[in-house]
């Protein structure tokens, strides 16, 4: 039974989970959402579909929401989602997916949360690598559990807390996220390398006179901050003294290629 895994990832956590799960399920195709989300119609012909992405403001990234709205699942019998997050599943992401699928006369058969290192720099600093290692080991076990559930065609949707609040918070986030890039700035450490432009999954950054300029179609994945070799990109005045993070098993090239893979 072939599985199509659609994924979105800013710093590599969700891509890592997608790749690990693909190995467990074997007959699997990995498709980056950033490559296809702007197509007028997205048709999937496999019986099983997975959607893997990070939790954004207690719900869906805007790019994932738009992708799911367009996704044709008429030929699909089993749909599951995996959400990576810095903390246990709070919010409304799984509920939102199920609601979108019900409009297509389908249901979310299974949904899971996997804890990964939090990297939302406007609020949190990066946790120590020792703690990251513990989280990665736990995530590997969770992927094994999920793979077993999927292979048996079982249905299991993990519970979410604060679902009603999450719907409100996430909708407000998605309505304003495109313009939120006005809070980015670049300091004197910028050497015009262009990594930020290349790593942006939605082509929201262009270089003008060698410096990044944001084009107000942001997803707030923060890849530009985390992958900047000089740590020159900041979010307002909140990130200059904080660390940077990307999943150690995912390369810069893999993140760059998700919009053209």
C-alpha cells in the first residue's frame, strides 16, 4: 500500500520525522508542500496520505491550511497527520484538519504530536544539545509507534487541549502572518551571502544591494534566522543574544530544495 507524505518544514524537524517515517513504511513518496501549494488543484491518487508539519500558534501554518483546502482526496481511504511541536499538543491543529476533510466527505483517521526542540526565537531560546538528544531519542520511539499504527490501518487521534482557544488564536495568526515579516531586520554582520533568499520556502526574500528584503508573503517559519551563517537576521530586538537551530540530520540543501524538489 503506497503512502504519500506531504511535508512542510522551516528548520528541518518535520522533514526529519517525514524521512524517518518513510523508511518505516517503505512504499512512500515524500512531497514538499512548498513545491505544490500554489497549484490550482492538487490531486493525490494513493490510498494513504500523511501531512507532517510544525504547530504554529496552536494550529496550522497558513501554507498547510491553503494546501489542505486544495487537496483532492477522493481516491484516499486513510489520512493521518503528524505535528511537530515544542510542547505537548495544545490547540486545534488536528481538529482543524478534520474539519477541512469533512468538507470533502473524509475524516482524519489518525493524528499525532511529536515533541521536537522548540526553535521559536521570538519567545524561546534554544535548549542545550544534551536535552535535544533526549528529545530526538523519544521522537524516534514515537515514529516507531506511529508506523505500527499506520501499518495496521488503525485509527487513533491524540487529544488536544485548549481546542476552542486554539482555533481563535490560529485564525488570527494566519490572517496576519504574511505582513509579520516587517519585524525582521538585518544587522551589520550580514555579508550578502544570500542563504536567506535561498532557504525561504515561499520566495519571500530578495536581495537588494546585497541585503535581504522581505516581500510580505511570510509564513514565519524562521528559516532565514536560523540558517543565516552570520546570525545577522533578527526578529525585532529579541533574538540577537539567542542561539540558532536546525535539525542536525537535515542539510541546508534539503531545506533550500523543498520549493523546487
